[in-house]
C-alpha cells in the first residue's frame, strides 16, 4: 500500500513537470516557431525558468500585438530586454543559440 502511494505521488509529480513544457511548446507553435525548434526551446525554457519567469516571458512576447504576426529580431530583443530580468534574458538567449546550432 505504501509503495502504491509513493508510485502514485511520483506519477502525479511527473505529470505536473510535463505540463509547463507542453504549454510552452504550444505557445511557441502558436507564435509560428517550427515544431523541432519549439520542442528544443520548450524543454530548455521549462527546465530553467520558474513559472513566474515563464509568465513574464509570455507577457513580454505578446508585446503590443501590432506586428500582425511578424516580429523582427530587433523587436524580439527589445521585448526580451523589457522583462528586466537578466536570468530570463540569459536563459532565452542560450536556449535560442543552442537550439539553432543543434538544428
């Protein structure tokens, strides 16, 4: 009985840890990121950023909404800097470079 309770708790915790990655992946796909890049970024970002940091990143990524689906690299950099959180900036920059290099 005790083993079953421990196993159930581990399964529930594992499910909780997958949810943020899946949400990040879906948001990236909705933003037009290619599936292989979304997979790579979602894993890295969800492991290295807290829930509140992911929320701040999502808010910054939405921006003003006046770009009609196209955001240039300069606008992305401005939005990332707008978070004001050096940890978010570092994680996103490293994840983006890593995923781009790894293909």
